[in-house]
C-alpha cells in the first residue's frame, strides 16, 4: 500500500517539476505571457526586434521576399495573400511543435516613400496566455526577413 502511495506521489512531483520547468524556460515576461495571447510590431517596442521594418523595395517585391523567407521556416504556412492598391496582406499559420497549437500571423505591407513599411501581428487561436510564443513568432519572422534584405 505504501509503495503505491510513494509511486503516485513521485509521479505527481515529477509532473509538477515538468510544468515548472516548461514555465521557467518559456516565459520571458511574467507580466504578459500568462495573460495575453497576442503580439504586434510597434514603433516604440522595447524589444527592437519587434519594430516595423522599413525596406527600400516596393510592396510586391517585399511580399515576395517574405514568402521566400517563410518557405524556409519550419511549421510555417502561407494561407492567404491579399493584394490591394494601397496594401498587401499576408496571412500565415505557425503550428507549435509539441502540442500542435496554431497561431495566426498577419503581415501588412504598405508603400512608404520610395520603399515599403511592414507591420505584423501574431495571435494564438486558443488560450488566455501564450507563454511568450506570439512575440517569438514575430521575432522569428522579422529576423528572417531582416536577414534576407540588403
């Protein structure tokens, strides 16, 4: 009887330690990551990697470059592209590795002077908090785009 109790208690402790490890390794901002499931680029973002991109290329060329970048990212998929005279929008879905949650990432490209301005947002489909996944989605995408631009 005591053996069953100790084994059960050991399993509970192991599960709690696994949950704590996941939280400690994934949560970057304890004030946001457990309660918000949305992230967007902003001109005044504290993390410079989450600021909009200003490119010297036109919107169509930038959109094509973004699509090429995403083709090289694991678990990313382009699901919709909308071309309007004033903007191009791209809708991507990124599937998380472990559980398979889907996040929607929307990219908006507008003409800006001689080039283009790119803004993006990422939102989880389920859950109240994202454990920081939406900012990570944006950093992954924007980092790949910045690396591909001249």
